[in-house]
């Protein structure tokens, strides 16, 4: 997959950090209300129960603090960027699942786990520099960049939790925006070009897919959808044809079929 030549999107580190904590707080409040029956429910994530999913959500933050507690790796090139991150996660899925199951067995008190994880994050992250390098599961990343990927983890799995347990956990606007934009940029990275305009109002517009580049007027190939539908498509929670049938995706033009490019991560 050739890298795109577009300038990388910039994210405000302070706003990203605030968004991560806000979304985690929304999840924590909901997890506190779950009954034993709800915790035992299945999810759309293989054989994970709701309880295992709730435990996994804490790893979005603990992955940051755990790496901050390790020695900073030596700089070796630019490191992994946020837009490259979605394509680097699949090979680590089995290890992440094993770690989640172990943590679920070791920590029966979910509220205590959430409290501990949030407190450690608030203790360590604000004092660390944005350029601090972390040795993540998928490669070396800047702290500021890794925090952007945490919005994806939290928003995607909040949606999983809502679906599995029949909840209505809210989405922090900044977290939802960052997640949407990162996954939109990942599409443009996977299929660089300018023949298709993908609109995900109110957060993102990207051009992608090789072919004639649009320069003015109404683009000949346009895809438009809402943020949550886009996130579900990009992460394999739903399928292109299904969302077209449900009119959750509008696609016009001979090049506006993105089915072969999705999901970006699963």
C-alpha cells in the first residue's frame, strides 16, 4: 500500500487527552450499572462477553500508562503515524484477546479497575511531553499520536458495548470527531487518489481512489454517511451493501463503490 502524499492531519494533544478521559468516564458510568445478567451477555466480538469487553475498554488507557512507565525507546525514524495504525493492529489481535481474558480473571471488581486506570492516566499523562516516544504493541509512536488512536479504541468499543448490552452510552464529540477523521484518513491512505469524495459530516471530507481528480463543482463520485455508520464500516461491524440498502450510505458515481476497500481494520 503506497503512502499518500497528503499533509498529515494535526490533532490538538490537550483536546485529545480530554476527549479520551471524557469518553472513558462515559463508559465507566455505564459499566457501573451493568447487572450480572448483562455482564454475561455475548458481544459481536467473537466469544467475548460484555464483561470481557468492559475489561478490554480499560486497556485503551492502561496501554498508555504502561508504556509511559517503561524507558523511552531510542528514536528510530519517524515511527508509526496515526493513519498507519489501523493497518498494524490485525497481527496483534490474538495477543490482545489473551491479555483481555487474563485481566478479566485477575480483576473481578470492574469499578475498582476503572478507578485505578483513570487515576493512573491522570497522574502520568499530563506531565509527559507530546513528543515522548512509546513502545506500543504495533511499533514506536509519539504519545500525542498514540492518544489519537485511543479515541478509536474507546469510540468503537463503546458502540460494541451499546449494541451488546442495550445501552445508550454517549459519545464525547471530540472523541467521535478524532475517531471519524483518523479512519477517513486511513481510507485515503489505503486508496490514494482524487476521484471519489467521501463525506462524513460534520467531521471529515477526504478524497481517495485512483482516477481523474476532481477540482471544481460537484464531484462525479461522492459517498456520504454519518460518523457511526462510517466507523462501523471501517472496523468491520457492518457491511457496505447492508448500509446502502438501509439508506445509511449514499453513493453516486461509477467509482463510488467502496466495498472492496472495507473494512480498514477488524
